[in-house]
C-alpha cells in the first residue's frame, strides 16, 4: 500500500503546525482500514483486509496523521509481538492511542449477537487481568510509541452507578498498578459513557493519580463544552480526546449513511471550535494533545483532521 499525495495545502498545514507546536500535537483517526480513503490517505483503492494488514505505514506517511486510535485492542487483546509489529511500521514521532480490552472495561458480559448484558463480568477492572491483557503487552510492544492507554468504561449497570465511590476505589487500584508499568511519557486516560460519572470527586481522583480525563464526544455523553469542567478540574496536563460520534446518531446508522467515508457529510463546527480552543490552550501551556477522530464524527476522519488543523491554526 502506497500513500496518497497529500497535496501542497496539507503539507503546508503540517509544516505550520510543526513550527508552532513541535512534536507535541498528535492528530489522527480511529483505525485506518477504510478503502474510501483512496486519494486522501492511499494512492488507490485497496481491500479493507489489505489495508488492515499493510496500510499503517502509508497512513503514518500522511503529514497530518501523527497518531491513531488502536480500536481493535478493545475487541480482542493483542500480545506484545503484535504491538511491536505495529510500532515497527511508524516513525519515531508517531504515537498510538490504545483502547484497553473491553474484557476488563465492561462491567457485564454481553451477548455477541446483540450486545445485550448477560451477566456480571468477574474481570471488570481486575488489576491482574488489566495488566496482563492491556498494560504490559502495549508497554512492552509499543515502547516509546505508546502515547495514551485509554480505559473506556462501557455503559454501566444501575447497581454500579449507584455506588460511585466503590467504582472510584477500583479505578484507583488500577491506576496505582498500571502507571509504573508504562514507558516514560505514556499517559493513562479514562473515557466514560455515563454522564452521571462526571463529578468533582472523580476529577479529584484522576488528578491525584496523574490520569487524564479523555473527552469522549459521543451520543451517550454531553457535548464537548459540557465536559470541559472535568478538564479544568484535572488541569494541568495533556489533552486526550476521542471524537467519536455526533449526538443523535448511532454507529450503525452513520456507517450506513456515510460510507465510504470519503467526504464530510455532517460538519460539526461547534465541536471543532471547542476542541481547537482547548487544544491551543493546552499546547500553549507546553503540554501535548492527542485527538483521534472517527469517520462517524463528521463523515470522513481524514477530512475532519484537515479541518481541525485549520481551526487550530486560526486560534492565533
């Protein structure tokens, strides 16, 4: 798989960002296996399976794509050699945003056919399981190319939401065990799917343990502006954001309506402006920014990255 010619405009955007922010800005997408990105990221159309196996190097050659959200790790754990093989395909300034395995971040075991909860998950936030399936393999395989390890909690059952301090205690035990296992510079982050957990108590806990709150732009969560109090309460630190899905959308609906993800279908300038403003302030304070954008955010993640780069430079 060969990279597309990104064009003079994109190269100039990347050069301006590099001059202004150095290597502290990491923009990217959620995975890279999309045939519809031909002409944007790939030189020509390729099968999805080919891109999944062989497309990462071409993706990382794009001047604006300096990270990728490794969503596949959420669905099945990867071992250290698999991570090392991915790290070998990207340059030294590239970073991976790794989603921790759902087997330790989902409080319930789900029916594979429909996603419905079947029973409690005995490994939910289990420290030993998290270290074995997520933290240690990613740290050992990716090494200095591990940017952020994101623990995205799936929607919690009512019983778990009713005991937030018990949940917080389990998270704190996980942070204490995971942090020493990470390479220097790698971050831990927490992403939520339950607005009820956006509390000052959780923010204080994250700040105390050096864990970043991941702004998760998703239909289940308030908009980005409404999540900013969590960032303020955990300041200072890097910005971690996964721009996933517009409010009122469902993944399957967006996939059906917006495939093959070759152009912006539903621009979201309000979210873009909020994230650009926060990113500019974070970078201006000397911290790093990791933003991974999904195709289901606006219709085409590479086009969203380009539009975001322009908005960030416009912040002054």
